[in-house]
C-alpha cells in the first residue's frame, strides 16, 4: 500500500469530516470503505517454501484459532459510517472482509478504515501486515 497510495493517519473521525469538500481534484465515487473483524479462518492454501512465517500461518487456514475478534470493531465502523450518508459508505466485516474486497472496493473510496488485527515485525518490516479474511476463490490469503 505504501508504494501505491498516500497514507495519512487521523486521530479522530472529526478530522475526516472537517476536510469535506476541501480537495479540488476529482474524488473517488464514495467516501468511506471500512473493514471490521475479518474471519481469519478458511481452507488451507498451498504455501511456498520461500513464504515468510506469517504467510505460512495465514495460508494454513488456522490463524483464526489465535486471533479473537477485535472488541467493538463492528460498533466502531458503524459509528464512523453514521457520519456519512449511507450511499457514500461501504462497510464489510467477518468473512466478507477479504483481501479481494479490499482490492476491488478501496480504490473507489476516499477514506479507508481498518478495524482489524495487524502484525508488526521490527526485525523483518516486510513481514508486517494487516490481517483480512482469506478468499480462496481469488487466491488471497488475507495478508
């Protein structure tokens, strides 16, 4: 994501609301895309010997055994979405919060919000990732 998109962090949803209409360039068709509590279980996918340890774990289909739902994640995204008109938001959660959904939906939205688990690796920064639901149909492991 860092290579393809400009990333900014907001300390509150109020900051997003205060910049409404400030940009002059064409905007994506919707305002908010939010993902909450992806279900991190599913069918095992083939792993490559060159995969990092996290990717092997994700591909095993067993990561959900170690990650419990993020408390209040669904309520968080519903609260944020309530600040926008319903037709300007897309909220996905559980098994629908897949990597494939992110890839197809996020570019159509101005703001992307994750209420999900993430893994940060100080020793191997490229192993750091957010955890989304796997999607075997799209061959995505959720990282």
